[in-house]
C-alpha cells in the first residue's frame, strides 16, 4: 500500500471515531449483532474480521460487550432465508449483510436496524429511499459496481486490443443487475466488442454457462458484481476459464488470488471496516433512517501475472504502474 493510501486509511479511522454520537453505549450492557453470508466462512472470514476490528476500535468487542452471531450458506443462496430466520430469532440489536441478504432481512423485519456491508445499488433494491437520507431501517456501505464494471471493460480493452466478443456472467437476483449490465454494454460497444450475457442464479446455471462458452469461445469473460453466489464460486470460475484458455476478470483482488486475470473494485476489506461506523452509531442510539449510506474511498487494481503468462497475454506497462498488487 502506498503512502497516500496509508494516510487515507488513517484519516478514515480518525473520522470513524469523530463521527460517533457523543452518548456512549450503556455501561454493562452486552449488544448482539446477527449476520448472514452466502459464501463459506473460509471466504468471508477476512472481511468479517475487518468489520469486527472496526467495531473494536469504536468500543464494541466480542467477548466483552458484543456477541456476534453469524451463519454461512456455503454458496447456496437458497439457504439464506432460513439462516436469516435463525439470527432474527436470537433477538439481535442489529443485523449485517450484503445487499442480497439485506433484502431478505428487510422483508422479515422493519424494526431491527440493518447495516449493508456491501451493496451495488441500495436504492434500486428498495432498501433505502436515497443514499443521503435512507428513510428506512437500512443503511451501510454502497460500492458503485456499475462504474467499476465499465472500468473493467476498459482494462480488458488495454490487455486485449483485438477483443471482439466478451461474455458477461451476471446474477439477475442482484438488485440493480440491469443497470450493471447496461453500463458494461455501453463500455463494450465503445470498444466495438459484442457482449453476450449469461444470467446465472446458482452453481448449476454457472456450469451451464461455461459449457456454452466452450462452444461460443468469447475473447474475455467478465464477472458482474454484487453476487454472493458468484463471489463464493470464484475459484470454480477461474479454473473453468483457464481450462477454456479464456481470461476472466471481475470483482477485486479476491478473484485474482484464485486465478482471475485482473480485478478492479472498491476495497472489500475497507468497505466492511467502514460498515462498522453506522453499526456502532446505531448501537449508540442513532436512527438508521437518518444515517447516509457510506461511499467507497479506496479502489484496488490487482493483476495475476501468472495467469497472464499462462494465457500468453502481455500486460502493458501502463497497467502495471497502476496496479496496487501483482501476483506472480
């Protein structure tokens, strides 16, 4: 991480503390947070740790004055509703989840505050009335997946100047999925590349999508943002694309770490840590309806040099100098 990013993070930590309500939590009280994740625990643990680290800095620590109840659905979105029921039954003071999970949470309770740890378009999802004034029991962090999707197309254009056909893997259950697709379609058209969309809701549909790509042979595959199911199947997608000898990209460094060519997104770890701010403020008595949705302040570009070499792709110096992380 460069000096400027360290400074921004340090300032962000100060801002978190400074922005909290002056009224402290009730002495001796133990607070309870319930969370549900679509992906497996091994996948989400680093981000949960970031959230809990943020909470600790703001005065809420597991084992002292905080209980953290969490459920993981191992990539199966069909298990989420039951998992949400389980944590709500524990009577938490606060619920935490990504956008898809928060939508289910909101359908089940209008009284328990909900904090978004990751979201693509909470307004389109019907979770908040506006980013500035949520007006509901939901607030948290938004990640601008539409803008990053278009940027990922541009990066593919730099890496593959002869790209003619791009495949987009998109989970249609993600609120705002149509907006994400539209931004990517416009960016692909600017590169004079045909876009073929593969809507997938589960692992079975994902496998069928790659079987279809084996026949249609796209020049590149882009993963649409915001899906817990796709996030949990990152390694499968990277291995499937490599088998087809097609570069795949999308999301952040997490997809690159499992074999994707590159990733560009707001920092997930930073976003989860920022989610601690509204969570702590709510536990201190703030109304989520009045807490603006947080916007990303850090973006990461990661490149997998090993994957590029395996696919015979030369990474331009113009991309290397911008990369925050290079995996060799």
